[in-house]
């Protein structure tokens, strides 16, 4: 820009730009604080069940809701870890403003225990206001290298477990004509990627179930929300993996979200009642649209990104691993 033009400009006009930027930033910040306050007020005294409360996201949700005055019921596989986490929550919060967390052992790998889990959870407070289904079992492997046992285990954790728990609490919610079910799902509930067939299948299945459930229970005043976020798969220490076209969907710095970001979004959903939230950057979202609008192009890109035979053999070693 011509220096003489800048000198001829009104100084007030020059100062106006940074002032507008600062004011806009302040307004956005205050708006986010107001939304967070309203969301926190929404959960006060509510009975909130969080499955897989020992994961990063589970802990962030538990902390957020506990500090907000909710009656939190923490679910997990290990009693000692649940007790330790509950003690940390209690010691870090004001006992006059919070409720001691209740604990329930839950293992979606043991479907026979689900009736007892539901009964024990209902005994805590007699009802459930908010159900956050956070459980997820991940597996990477070529289809031909994934055993039927692994397929069933993934489906139990990602599909049958969550829907069984939801079904268990539905009668109470329907009779009270209130409740909110939040499914923490993956973006792979909408977008399937190579070497994740079983995982993507389980996420598509559970997404479809809760989409159907949303319509069925709306007349009872029950809200159903799904959160589809990008997930991060890190290679084992020391293992070098080749870059591919589709690998960009799991890069932490570009595509990842933090547990805190996801927990805050879940808190906002309770107030906004949004039916569906996709937590992803522009590229994964573009891929979702491409899958619907230009399927042949999308399939070609995915196929072009598949590793060679050596890469496939390396990934196959992960067939029986899980990342929680």
C-alpha cells in the first residue's frame, strides 16, 4: 500500500480496526462464558451417568459436571481406579456445592452383567437425568486379519453395550417424561476408512440406532444427541508408518481435539439440545460431504491411499490391540 495514502488517512480510521478486533474478541469471550454458566446451571442437581469415566474424556466430563453440582455416577472397569479418581474429585471441590460421586463397575465386554449394572445404577438416586455414553474400543487391522472374536468384542463395547444401557434407563425417562442421552461417537460413524472396518461398522451401527431412537422418544420429552469427533491413533513407540492420503485424518495437530474441548461441547449440548455435533476440522468434514455427493471420487481417493503389502503386514500386528 502506498505510504502517502496511509499518511493521508484519518488517524481515527486507522485506530478503529484494532479496536473493532479487540471488541469482537471480548464479545466472543463473554458469550462463551455466558453459555458455559447457563450450561453449568442446567446440570446442577441432575443425575449424570458417565460410562468409561476413567478415560481422558470421561475424566474431563466427570470433573466438569461434578464441579457444576451434578449428582455424578462414574462407571468404569476397575474399582480401585474409580475410587482413586472419585477421591481426587471430592478433595478438589467444595463439599457444600457438590455431591460425592457414586461408583458402578461396568464392563461392556461382559454383556451378561448389564441387568445388574442398570439396577445398581438406578439404586443410586432412583433415576437418571443425563446419560453420557462414552465407551469405545478401537482396533486397526486389515479385514482378513481381524478375527470374529475381535469383531464381537468391538461390537459389544461400541454397540451392544451402549444400546443395552440406554434401553435399561429408557422406561424411567419415559415415565418421568424427561432425560437426555448423549452418545460420544467417532467421525467414523459417518466416514469409514481403510483398516478400520470393524471399528467403523460398530460406529455406523450405534449412530443409526441413536438416530432412530431420537425420533421415537421425542414425544416423551427425551433428547438424544450424538457427538462425532475426530479420533487420534498413534503408532506404537519405535514403529515407523508410511504416510498415505487417508492418514491425514488422524494427525493429532491438524485433526485432533482435546478431552477438555469435547467435555465442554457436551456441557453446551445439554443446554442447546443439539441433536448432532461434528467436532472436526475442515478436511474431515469435506470428506463427509464428498462421500455423499461424489462417492466414486471418494472411493478412489481412499483406495489410492492404502499402503502397500509391507505396510499392511505392519498394521496387522495391531489386530488384537485396543486403545482406550
